[in-house]
C-alpha cells in the first residue's frame, strides 16, 4: 500500500448536522465499492476517504448555492431594468 492509501484508511472523527426535518436520516457514503453508513448528530469515527467525500460534497453544495443565488440576483436585476 502506498503512503497516500494508508492515510485514506486512517479513522477520523466526523459529526454530521442533524435536525428533525431534512437532515434527520443517516448518510451512506461509498468509495470504490466500499461503503459506510454515518449516523447524524453524533461524533463517529470513519475512514478519511469517506470524510473527504463528505467535504467535497459540502463544497459542491456551497458552490451550487452560490450559482443559484447569483442567477436569482441576475434575473431580478434584469426584471427591474425592463
């Protein structure tokens, strides 16, 4: 195993947000055919490779939200100018 692979197999603590609505279900994450189910609202130890997938997903969600917000602002500005 390479050094990078070893690091990805290390366990790291993760705590996923939980509420009583949209964020109430546990989260399934898979990497290269290996999966894990992550309980929300508790600190759990998961392999770093799964934690990185969660971080990437969060970054993508924030980027998408920014694009949607910009689109809404552009649309509103365009309508005001008419």
